[in-house]
């Protein structure tokens, strides 16, 4: 891992952003950490870079881990704009954005910006929207032990003694919590306008959710997926609020970053066929394709037989003669086959 700091110039002023980079080559990932700080995603970033042969860029949210946060940076919407400019500064394309908890909220806000540099978005136990009947747990007044009980499927594996922390570590944890409270805003870790804006997201989106999460439950995650057109919801068993820490292998293999077409987007229609193929309505022949959104076609048996005798008939997919062995698409030589 290499850590570097980059200065971005925004309308509000200059901003220094610290970025951890895992991997040297491959597709780029933008991995956004949650309220626990960058250490909650660092091991997972290395695993993702190794398994996917990718470059994983993991920025430290300004104010976390001892970094500076200017006074004008107080909300997630502005932070998403910062990371959109970071992608421009690095000239990254085909970026898979992955975010956990408040990092998922930032990823969702980034998706609403419609950047063409982004190829997919994965929200892992994200916060950011209001779901009636499924409130986000108030974690600011909890002790580390109490927070661990809500966050993990098996808290015993992540038990630690707060008294063993050094003064410097205590100071970083206190600063992280104060910064998280600033970014969470006045609406308890949510933006009332986000759900409506998510309806315009066009990026392929995966909502992955730890089934044992007691900070934001699985029904909250299902509502998140329903807010994004064509989003896929995937429940991750045996894990809680931070699947990337509790079950990193299964989370990395869970399909995040894969190029997928949103479910609401229909397949591309077939291209028009020449007149010689005698495309007709449903008078004779068989339908060429009955998938949703695909133009249905029928071939006249009489016309196709005549064309075959004249050696003019061709497979509509590969434009080759009608012999079955000559057609790589597997189309049979009879009409409509």
C-alpha cells in the first residue's frame, strides 16, 4: 500500500485529500470507508486488489485519521463532489465505486451525479435514506463494546480492550467520531431528498447487506435497492454491518464491481433484416425471440423455402448459408430456426 496526498481546487477553496492505493495495475476501484475510519477497509482493499487484479483507491475522508477538514466541508453531498473531482484529477475511467456505511451514502450521492467515469456502484450496508419503520441506530452514545454488538454477527471475534489504547489512538478515535457526527447532518445519518434523487441513477447498482446488521436492518437495505432503478439486492449471511471486515472473502466474491446491465434496461432490439428474409407478421413461421423488449419476428415458410432453392437464404445472425454446420450461432436452416 502507498499513501499520498493530493490537493484539489474546488469552488469553495483548496482541499488536501489523502489516498491509500492498493495494487499497481488493473481496473480502478474507489473504496469508501465508513465511520470506523480507513482501517475498516484497508485489509479488504488489499484483498480486492489481489483477487481482482485491480487498483483500489481508498481516500481518507477529510477529518478522519488525523487529516484536516476545512470548515466548509460539512455534508456528504459536498464530499461526493470532492470525490467526483478526484476521479477527474486521476483521470480514472471505468471505475467501480464501493462504499460501506457512511461510505455507502457517499457512493450513492456520487452515483446521483451521473459521472461517466463510473461503471458500477456497490452499496454495502449503506446509510443515507429515511425508511419508515426502520430507523438507523443512534451509535454516537454507545461504548465500543455496545457498538460491536450491533455491528457484528459474532462480536467475540472483534472484542478489544479500550483501556489498552494509547493516548494518540484515543485522540484519533475521538476525532473520527466528531467528524462522523458533522457529516451525518441534522437528520440522523440521512438526507430526506436522497431517495427521490436515486430514482435518476443509471449506473448498474448492487446493494449488498449483512443479514445480522443491527445498525441498519435488511429491510432498510431492500428499501435502498428499491429506490435505485434496476438495482440488485443481495443478502450476505453470517455477517453484520461491516461485511468487508467480518467476511472479506465472501464479500469480495459477491459480485461487486462486475459490469452488469440494470434489470430495468431491456435487451437491444434486433437489427432490421433485408427484404430477402421476408420478415412478416404472425401468419406463418415461428417467433425468432420472445425475450422482453426484443422485437418479435416471423419468417414466411413459403418465402424462405423459395429463397433456399435459390441459395439466397442466409442466417439472420451470421449471414452465412443455411447449412447448420456453417452457422456459428447454432441457428438451424429451417425457417425461423
